[in-house]
C-alpha cells in the first residue's frame, strides 16, 4: 500500500506531526513513545485497541521515517511503515507506505484494515493540521 496526501502545511510541521509523541496523539493514537533515531523505539497505543511496537529502521530528519512494525497477537513480522514528506505548491505531499504483507489469503483482512486505517489517519492528520479538527472527536459531524 502506498498513498499520497496533499496537506496545506509546511514540511517541517508535517514531519514533526509524524515523529513527535505529543503531536502523534493529536491525530493518530492515545499514547505514543518515539525515539527519533535509527534503532530508536516507537510505541503507538489506543485505549480501546491495540498497542503497536516498532523500531526505527530509517530516519532522514525532515524527510522520511520508516518503522519495522509488529502486530499484537499476530504472527506477522517484517512489515515496514514509512512516512515521507516533500514540499509541493505551498504545502506538503505526505507519502504513506506500509509494505511487507504476505500475498496470502490469510493476510487479506489484516492488509485491508491497515489500508483503511492509514487512509483514515492520514486524512485526520490533514484535518488537524489544516483546520485544527480531529475527526476522531465524539462531537464530529
């Protein structure tokens, strides 16, 4: 899965939003830990959902971060989640890629959930940065 989103915010603002634990909780999860260096640890947790643990396998300050990703209670190893930012037309193109899913029927549902989830959260990041509105709010819409 690889998607791109245009966000009306500067690249450094978008990059901070995907690497700063305080900002990750504004658009993605309920609790975050993030050590922004190669080999650093990352934890993303949801109060009513899973806790994902990752290791940073690549980071280029202001440009890209990639995490080796684990799935709670699933025997799937080797997925890599990466975010890249690129300046474009007074904004930023955010690329989200989650790779490493086996091409087997048993992983179809998990892959579909990741595809849907990253689309939703990327659009929420766009909403938070452009309008200050968290789509996860119980008062939304």
